[in-house]
C-alpha cells in the first residue's frame, strides 16, 4: 500500500461502500503489482519500487537484506509502467 496508496484506498473504499464489483475489479487490477512486491523478502521490492518511482532517494535496505535483484527491478518497472 505504500507503493500505490490511492489504488489500495480504492479497493477498501469500494468495499466499505458496498460496491463489491468495483472493489473486486480494483483488487484484481492490483494483483500483478502485489505479486511483484513479494518476489523477494519484504521490504526489498517495496523500497526498490519506491526508489524507481522517485519517491525515496535510495533502495538501500539494512543487513542482512540486500537490494532487489535486477530481475525484480525489471518486473517492478513492467508492472508499474515505468
């Protein structure tokens, strides 16, 4: 939700308003991004995505974690349209 908060808010808002069809569509639309964000241990892909989007200055994570792989970054770029 930190990567694309407005999209996640749409899922919840529609569900709370009883518009389950719209909530399901919004949730389904998010699945490729959600899957990409779990290609590696959290928070590695999330930090990589935020850095790729220019929302944070770096994708550095604390040890024992390491930065996202180039394959993960490539997938993040694809699903985020970057």
